[in-house]
C-alpha cells in the first residue's frame, strides 16, 4: 500500500521519503492535528495545475453569465460638492 497522507511530525522526520513518494506516487497530503493542511506535489504536477487552461476569450465565452443583459449606462450625476 502506498502512503499518501503524513502526520506533520512524520513528514518532518522523513521529508526525503515524502518528496520521493510525491515524485513516484503523486500528491502527498500532510496533516496537522488530524486536519489536512498542505499537499506536496512534484514541480511538473504543480506547473500543470498552475498553467492557464485557456485564453481569456474562452473564459468569457464559457461564463455562465454569458448572454445576460447588463445595465451599462453611466450616471450623469457629478456627485456631491466638497467645500475646502
């Protein structure tokens, strides 16, 4: 069985093993007081996750708000006068 969850103390004591496991077996979760705290991943996996998945145009074309009507009229109100 491949270990992919580590208590913080175990991860600190065996950091090299955690890194090796992340490289060979994928993301490694580290817990603190029983709660998932961080995930250790390989640089390759991190770069894939951080890479944008499409262009800005694709983002807006796939938006669930596409096609709704917006009130884009600008108020002609100049605001309030400030006496200095």
